[in-house]
């Protein structure tokens, strides 16, 4: 779990560090506006807070901070899936293929298809990793929940025993 939190913190910090409120990012037909960059940076900053909460929740065996991180990661997973679907549905990959002698010999559409397939497979791999992280956090949260329930049931049993002892002492006196 700590590895997942560390990798996620790295990506969140990169989102915050690379955001610009002045310069629009543009690369081979992909344009990310300044408002989108700031929205991503804000989401990354919220991620740093959720990661910190998860670390505190894990170290102190508290369920609520882990639930906060789980739901943050759940929404992030949905956003990553939407991003992969958007990238797979656009044809910007073909702008990366240069028309030269190699593309004339093999065929421009073949190179474009191979690049599109590679982007799709990488996107699916990213989705698989994010889903694995979500599952791992869910399991950790469930483990913490079970340990909290066990400690509560043990405490309640001790309190009931103490109450029964008081009642029996009062009855015999």
C-alpha cells in the first residue's frame, strides 16, 4: 500500500508542478488549456491531501481517512478510464506518424494503426494498474474495518461482563 501511495503522490506532485496558468500546453495536435491545467493541478493537490489522510489512517488504524482516499481514488479511476476512452476514440496518434519513404513502403494507415493499438494497450495497462490500486486500498480499508469491529466487540464484551458483575454483586448484597 505504501508503494501505491508513493507512486500516486509522485503523479499528484507532477500535476501540481507542471501546471501553468499562463501558457497553454500544445503537442502535435493535443492542446491543454490553462483552465484544464489548473483543474488538474487542483485535483493533484486534493490527491496529496487524500494521500496524507490515508497515511494517517493506515498508521493509526482509522477507517474514515482510508475511506476518503478510497473515494478519491475511485473518482480518479473513473477519470482515467474516461481519458483512455477519449484518447482511444480520437485519431491524434496519426499526426505523430511522419510521411517519409518508410511510411510509403509500409503504408501510412498501417503505421497509424500500429501506433493507435500501442496507445490503446498502454491505456488499458494504465487502467489495470489503477484498478489494482483501487482494489488494494479497498482491501486495506476492509482489514482496518474488521480490526475496528473486533476491538469494539471485545470492548463491549468486557463492559458487559463488568456490568453483569456489578449486578450480581448488588443482587447478593
